[in-house]
C-alpha cells in the first residue's frame, strides 16, 4: 500500500509543537527528513535492482 501524502496533508498533520520549535529542533527534524528521503530513494533503487536481476535470471533460464 502506497502512502504518498501531498504537502498540504503533511502540513495539516504537523503538531503545533513542531510549528513553534526552535531552530535547533528544526535542524534535527530536517536531518530526519533528509535521511528519510535517502532511505526512500535507496529502497526504490533496490527494488529496481531486484526486478532487473529477476528479469535477467528468468531470461537466462
């Protein structure tokens, strides 16, 4: 199940404590977001690699 959220949905779900967070808190949150994006891209790349491997293995059989 894919859970792609729009920016509006994401912002509406933010707690008020985050909206009133300090710069230091926001920097930490930004790091979490950056790493999440990297993880997501890595997951997509891994899926592509697995699909390509599976396809090439089937063709060689």
